[in-house]
């Protein structure tokens, strides 16, 4: 690769933290970051899953698994203090861990609201705030620290399949992204959101099994997302190439919501 491309899109010398980085979309981003040279920390509740992903990615670079339950303020604070105790810098924070719940209007359970709002919105605020001193320490005006929130196209349109709390939580996350971008620009921290369309993951397994063929016919680019599609947008936002962007919401959906 040319020096120009390495300067533009490479992450050598940076440390990135990806919540939910052991599988699915977080794992796709982790692979892109490790291959681009970032020291990459992946965290979720299932340590064995993170450990396996880190081992798989170790042939490309450094990936460190951490066990963390981020669905509460205490969990977010404990994770932040673990990183600090381990002497880790944080140049990039990807708030990717998320939960969904699908059910009909009549049967939608109250507990789905707590689950989706806590992890998809509140935890993003708590973890970002807890890591703000670390992001500030890693940032310069020329090369800001980055927060990348993984939203969803379901927070942008009326979802095809019923998932009331999830859609509302993702719309809230998109708005929180703009609010935090406004607050943190003065600290040289950018905050952007990516809104994925359908990508293969545990969360999407049953939807794709049941409705995959129908979904693909609705996507103008004619396929579901691939690992590189997600790694590409995250690399852009984390690298020199994305340094002058904040408060943006970027749909990565093959045109599913952007053309309708
Ligand atoms: N796949 C898609 O098509 C799609 C589309 C739009 C948006 N998204 C968004 O992409 C993100 C990743 O989802 P995914 O599709 O990759 O689904 P996934 O495979 O189910 O991944 C969810 C991740 O979140 C972690 N997580 C869940 N609860 C957690 C907790 N309490 N503390 C820490 N980590 C927790 C999970 O790990 P543990 O279970 O080990 O904790 C897992 O790594 C989510 O925010 C989702 O809303 C996905």
C-alpha cells in the first residue's frame, strides 16, 4: 500500500475500543481496525467469544479481549476503570454493543423497553462520558479522538418488521450522537453514527432465515452487507480521512432507506 493510503486510512499508533467486538458487526470492525494497525480492544459479556475472536485476528496484529457487561452504569464505569488500570490509551471508541426485541404491537413486552434503551442509548452515554478523559488525552486538533456509534436504519425509517423499542432506541442514539458531537467538539473529539442495513449476525439470524430473500429484493444494491462494507466505513471514521466529520449519521444499507 502507498504511504499516502497508509497515512489516510491507517490506524498505526492508535488504540481502539469496540464494545460487542467479539462477533457480528463489532467483529467486522475489529478485523478492519486490527488489519489497519490499531491496537484493538474488544469487550462483551462472553469472554470466550471475545477471546476466540482476538485469537483469530492475532495473525493480523494486536487484539485484546476484555469481559464487560455494559448494560448498567456500574458496568460502564468498571470497564473504563479497567482500561485505565491497564494503562490503555483510547483514541477510538466504537459503541457497537446492542440488543433488539421483535414482537407484535399487542404483545410487545415492557421489559424490552428497558433492555433496548439501557444498552442502546444509556450505556453509550455512560461509557462515552466515563472514557472522555482518556479520549481527550489521546486527541489533538489535527487528529481528533473518535466516537463511532452503531445505530440502525430502523432508527431512520418505519421498520419492515415490528421492533418498537429497538427502533425508538436507535432514533434516540442518532440524536444523542448529534448532541454529543456538539458538546465534545471543543475537546477535539468527533462523534458520528453509522446506521447499518441488514448484515449477517446473531441478532439478524432469524430475520435473515425467515425474510432474507424478501429483504434482498428490497435492497437497491441487491445484497445484504458484507464484513468489508462495515470495516470500510469504520476505518474512514477512525482514520485521517474522517477527521473533519462530526455529528454525521451515515447509512450503510445498499440504498434500502436512502433511495425510498
Ligand atoms: N446486523 C445487522 O443487520 C444490524 C443492523 C443494524 C444495526 N445493527 C447494530 O449493530 C450492533 C451489533 O449488532 P450485531 O448485528 O452484530 O448483533 P450481535 O451479533 O447480536 O452482537 C451484539 C453484540 O453486543 C454484545 N452485547 C450484548 N449485550 C451486552 C452487554 N450487556 N454488555 C456488553 N456487550 C453486550 C454482544 O456480546 P455478548 O453477548 O457477549 O455480551 C455482541 O457482541 C448493534 O448495536 C445492532 O443494533 C445491526
